[in-house]
C-alpha cells in the first residue's frame, strides 16, 4: 500500500493554550487501510483526526506537514467525517434527505432530484429501515443509532476516498456500537475506502483495524499491525492499556460469587 | 435482609402525541450490602427506573418499599430527610454543578442539609470522606472545575456516601471515564461496599462493568425485566435476546494470545 498521506512532525496548539495538544507526530496513512487511532482523554487523538480533516478551529497553531499523494483534499468531498454525537452533527430543522443530499449536491454538482436519489441510495446503503419515508423525517424522530447511520450516509454521499470517524460509537449503547462498527467496516470494504477510526477502546479497534496508532499526552507512543501490537506491545503504556481492558472473561472485583 | 422491594412499577411518557411505555410491570429486590446490575440498551427503561427510585420522576403505578417504608408515599420534609438513605451517582453529575463550587462545598452540602455532623466537625468529615475515596484533603479547596473526570466522579461518590446511605443508585457512573480510571473507581465502590455494607443498584449498558461488581444482574428490554439471576449465570448463559445481544456486544481483545481465550 502506498501512503495516502505522509504526516511529518505534526504539532497543534490551540489558541490560548501553552501546552501542545499534539506534538512530533510522524505517521503515514496508507491507502485502503483501516487505521485505529487509540488514546484516552487528552491524548490528542481527536485533534489528530481534525488536523487530518482540516477541521481544526480558527487560531489553532499547526506546525509540520501533511503531504497528500493525490493533492490537497477538500473536506466533505475527499474526506468524510463522522463525529461522536450525531445529534450535534445533524441540523435539527433539515430533513434527513436534505442533509444527506447536501454534500452530494455541492460536491458532485447534482440537481435537486439527483441529490434526493443519491440520498435515498445512501440511506439504503446504511440500512435505514424504510429509507423513502426516512428522507422526509427529521433527526429527532430517529434513535441515536439511526441518527449515526444518517450522519455516516451524509459523510459518504460525495464518495470520499477517506472516512474519518471520531469516536462514532461513544455516545451510543454497546449493542448499537456493534452495529455501527459492522456498518463502517462493510461500507469501507465495499467502497475501497481508507478508514481512520478514533477510539478510546483498544478492544473495539482490535476487532477490525489493520493497524493501530497509540496516542498519549499528544504524542504517538506506538504504531504497528494490530495483531503485532496486541501480542507484543513495545511501549509500557500500550501494555497497560491492554492490561486494563475488562471484558466478560476478566475476574470480577467482588469477592463472593453471590448471596 | 431485603432493603428494597419494587413491585409492578409502570411509567408512561407522552412523546410527540404518542404514549411511550418506559416501565411496564417492573419488579425487583435488593438486599443490604448487595449489588444488582441493571443492564439494557438505550431506551430499555433502565435510567427511568433509576430516576423513579431516586424520586426524580413519579411512578404511574406500582409500589416501592425501601427500608421497610412505603418509599413512594414519602413527601416534603419527610422525603428530604429519608433521601439521605438512598443516594445517587450519575454520569458526570458534578459537571452540571456551579463551576465556582469547591470540592469541599460539594461534599459538605449533604452533611449540612442532613445535619450529619455538627458545623465544627464538618471540615474534618470532608477530609475523612476525601480520604475514603482516595483523594488528598487539600483537594477540598479546589474548584470543581479544576479536577479531572475521574477525580470528579470520586468526589460525587464522596458526596453520596457523606450521608451514610444504605443504598446508592449508580447510573452509568463510570461510562465517561478512561479505562484505567474506570477500574479504580470500580475498585473504590467495591471497597466501600465491603467496609460499610452499602447496597448498589448499578445501571449500565456495559455488561463488562456490571460483571465486575454485580452479585446479580437484571436485563431490561422495552420497559420490562426480561431476565435476572446471579451475575455469572446471566453472563455465562443468557436466555433472552436482549441479554444475548448485551453479552455479544462486549468487545474482546483480538490478536492477543491471551488471558481471555475461550
């Protein structure tokens, strides 16, 4: 795989802050890969996602370079972005159809009617039940999981080659999380897209990412093939993250089995 | 000893011209010193139940006996006094506090309101409570805004145990925390239970969290409890589709030759 984007010595400092949110990041995003950016609060993982997408707020100081093999990408056209909270990324007063069509109309030059057809096609692809009806629904009429499906449809409507998902399941319950991850995985495979998936959950990432990059305190701690990093973490921090994972096979903290 | 006895709770909401049934004949019991994990997806009714038990929303039908009393019949000053016995810790509950509040004032409030310790002793009690949740006494002077999420949740726990409750309702109390902090807060809750015999009703969509701390687990779906039993049984052999979905949804570390191998 060739590098879609070569990131060198990337550093970001938000306005009014003395500490860098991100520093000395060297990382290649490979075309067609599924890369998980993993970190806890304050690790800089979301800043990284925003820097990559060109979505940093005004006044953020950026140093270093992002070299794109296919030229400077346009947000919305070449890069789709899915946020943590679908309620915040969807406009409450626009219909689902209008917002899914918006990116496609703007970037692909579609007519109103073509835009609606594209929105319908996208709602089908993200498995919204009764997509023709959903076109005319408003965000508040859908569940959180369905809203995130709509946000994904909107992010992909203009056929971007890169999808960046910033904690797309953290505001959802775990049953819905499984469905959304499966959906992203399916769409990325089908479309031959590159996926950058930001998460705090190393176990979630281990289920589908080709590569993982572990962030801590604004620095890139470790990167490598998912299986390799999980089996043989090089950094003590990665090992600690793995050790603190809790699932149903982890011994309980209570001492008695029941009463 | 049964501390909490809930029978046939119903709760409906009007939403957009429709009636939504949030709770439909919910019954459960909780013993002193026990943790009941209440699992369910979004919209299953588990948070409604938490809010109803803490008397934040009224029930439409059903009974709740808590400590032998008719809990839903209490009102006014009587309810305020009894609230000391059933506390709550919700997800980042202190995030909604006045940002000018200090850690000390947040913990001292319930001591004053419920007259737990005389005024002269409150500073010492605040220090003791901070110590019990693993924070230095000097934190009392800090602004609630200047502490991390994990510390804030410890402070919420300190505030909850200040009134020496028999029971705490925890609703997604660790969901917003990073994994390393989450483990420490769970350990703290278990230690406090072992010391003081507090009962917990622990509400979460994360079965891995409930598995860590629960003696029994009840699974909710569409306003009903569809399955309940000893934690190990519900997790090891889930019967209902809702319980199976929750078990299947817990991410496992893949690619590690591991302690979690099946």
